[in-house]
C-alpha cells in the first residue's frame, strides 16, 4: 500500500510527468486509428463498460422498417469486427438451435386436404355395411309380408317369360346334344361295318357282290350321317350361344335391376319412417340426407329398369331371328337324311354356310391359313 501511495503522490506532484503521460496516450490513440474504420466509434460509460444503447436503438429502428411478413425471430443482425470493410450485415432466416436454416419455396399443402387411405377404406366399409343392413332388412320384411315392394307388372311378366323360356331352351339343348352323341356313335359303327363288308367282299368270291352292296350302303349312310351330324352340331352351337351368352347377359342385367329395386325400396321405407316421426333440429338433417339418398337410388332404379326393357326388346328380336334359321336348318337336314336325299342334305349345309371336317384330317394351322 505504501508503494502505491508513493507512486500516486509522485505522479500528482510532478507536472512534467503528467504532460509526458498525456503525450503518450495521444500517440497511442493515433496509432490505433485506421483509414478503413475512421468513422467507427466505441462509446464507453462512466463505469468503464461498453455503451450499447446506440446498437439497441439501431436494431429497434431496423426492425420497425422491416416488412410485417418477416418476423422478428427470423431477423439477425451480425456485426463484424473493425477490420472488415463492411460495418454490418443483416441476415434473415429461420433459426433453430442457434443455426439458420434456409427456407425453400414450394407448393403449400393444407393438412385438411390430405387424404388418409385407411380412413377412406373405413368409410367405404361403413357405407357398405349400412347399405347391406338396409337391403337385408327389406328382403326379410318382404318375405314375411310386412314390407311393401315396388312392382312393374309388365316388366315382371316379361322377365318371368324369359326365365321360363331359358329353361325350355336348355332342355332342347340337352336333348340335341344327346342326339348328336348317339348319331356320332351310329356313324362310327356304320363306318366300321362298311369296312368289314368291304374286306369280306375281297376275301369271299362267292359273296363278293352281296358284301360289296352292303359295304357301299353303310359307307353312304356314314357319309350322310356325318353331314347330318355337322348340321346338328351347328344347331347346338347357335342355341348354346343364345341360351348361355345372350339370354344369360340379359338375366345378369335383370339381377342388377332387382338389386337396384331392393335398394330403392329400402331407402324409400327409411324415408317414410322418418317422415312419420317428429320434425325437430335433430331429425331434419337426417330427413334431408335420407331424401338425397332416396333420390339417388330412385334414379339408379329408373335407369336399370330402362336398361332391362331395352335388352328384353333386342333379345326378343335376336331370338326370333336366330331360332327361325336354326329350326329351318334342323328340319331340312333331318328330312333330307331320312329321305335318303343326299343332294338335298348337302344343299341345306351350303345354304347355311356349314363346312364339314374331313375324317382323319386335322384342322390347318394358323401358318397354313395365312
């Protein structure tokens, strides 16, 4: 302590020493100045701390002048050292954990518009379950005689006739297939019998002519039988197409029409029950929704009814045309065969453009056809 006091008194007492310290400080300050940062000043408070009130004021004025869209949390003011040529750099960006992340522009996707596949499937299952429940309840009510059903008398009569005709055509088809099978066996037997007679006519000189006549007759019958068999098979193929494709396609449309009718009656019954109940704030939205669903199913029912009517009309026209030609073919072929009129039988096949397959000859390949 004595040393410090002595130094203080010595500095205070000697005036020339004070002037020397002052000159040294002026030289030190001049040496620190630089042409790069001659305008920079560092204010110091009375306590010896750096006065940053000017910097806070500058930041406040800068934040006020920034656009409203740029948040204060996204703005950073970075001051560089006095050695740098720039006095300050303003950097804008989102800060996370002390590090600035650069934002990227792109399409904005709202969270409400994002569809969840699981939720969509769940909604479909819910709608399907509700629709199945209503339709099942409607079917049970109709069978028990408690529910009412929509009936189109004219259309229902046409559908019943079609189903009855389909059963009869299937019976004709089954019998024609049986006849074809039996005729094929007979033709095969006649051909073998003709070969046996021909062999015996060569070996038996005494009965050469008799065996020869029988061999020729059986071969002729076999040839005519093959021609008749071709006509019958053509008849079977045409009737099979009519029954199992054309009529079946119409009946599939009829099934869709009946399903639409059941759905229409189910939602109609729902709407009638809601209309009979009280009308308040809770039931009015349900009635409106039920009315909307009823109208949608009514339109579907009307559309399916029109489709069935059109298909039944075209089916009747096609059925008459196809069966007329096939019945004429069947009659002429049978009559010519049993009358032994080979020319008439062959003419019948040419009339309907029927080509017979030669026994023992395979069908030509696609390369040969080209």
